[in-house]
C-alpha cells in the first residue's frame, strides 16, 4: 500500500471512531447565529505524493456552531517544499524527448524546483465530549490552493507557468482537544487532503483560544 492510500485508510478509520464515544453535551447545543468566537494557531508536518516531506503553519477561526454539534472553522494555511526528485527526473525526461524530436540534443537539467502551497480552507466538524475532559471532532472540508513552482532554471519559463495553478481541494480530518483552561485548549489532528495532482497526509498540532460563548460540553 502506498503512502497516499495508507493515509486515506487511516483518515477514514479515525473518522469513524468518535461515533462510538460517549458524551452528548455538544449535540444539545447550537448558536442562533454564527459568530467569531476564537482562533487557532497551528503547526504541522505533512507527507505528500510528489513533494518532499515538510512542515506547515496555519491560522484558523472558530465561527461557532452552524447546527447542533457542528462547528464551522475557516482558515489559511501555508507550506513550502522541494518537488520530489522523481517528479523532476520525469519532467526532465519528457522535455529532453521533446528536444530530441525537434532535432536538438536532449541535455536539459532542471535542478531543484520549489513548490509552495497557500490555501484558504473551510472545515465543518461534528464535535463530541468524550471521557477524561477531552473533546473529539471529525469532519470534512473544502479548500482553494494557490500553488507556486519556482527554481533558478525554470523561473520565467513555460515550466513555471505549468507548475503555477489554482486548484480546489477536499479533506477529511479527525482530532482531540484538551482544555488547559476553559478558554485555552490544545489539540492534535491528522488530516488527509486531496487535490487534482497533489495528495498529502498532515498531522497538525495547535492552540485554540476562545473568548465567545461556550457550549455545555466545552466547559471544563
């Protein structure tokens, strides 16, 4: 099983776990209107199918509950890495074949190519109270990814244009929150993200700061 398939299986299995957990306080609560009631600062580490493993950062915003137990969280995330060497070699081979077909000498070397991803995300998560003072969440999300490719050899060429794109993405995620204080929480969350030509599994860790109204199950 390759990394992307293993990541998807892990995410789906973990997504099913909270269904068996006890504690329904949050299922009995919702806001009449969404409101900006907190934010999350997080860092993570991700494994992608066509880029080197790397770390990322994100800031997300807690908008409260759209429906009983269903939390809405938009955000912005960013990571930067090098395009996997196998991907670069494959691209070099295709370009060199094209040059040879045109009567030239196929000796192009693209060197190191950097890939960056700035994403605007919107996640929806079902939230449960679970034993030991923890809160569990599981859900899915949509995103817009602004992907950028760059490198000394490809800058200002059609290759850079090919690597620069805007793509839609979807994700599944699960996680656990622990309250350090009634309004300060820490959390961990694996997430599997799927785009048109990019897939990655990311483990995220962060701090959740709240100042708005609390649901019954969120009170320490």
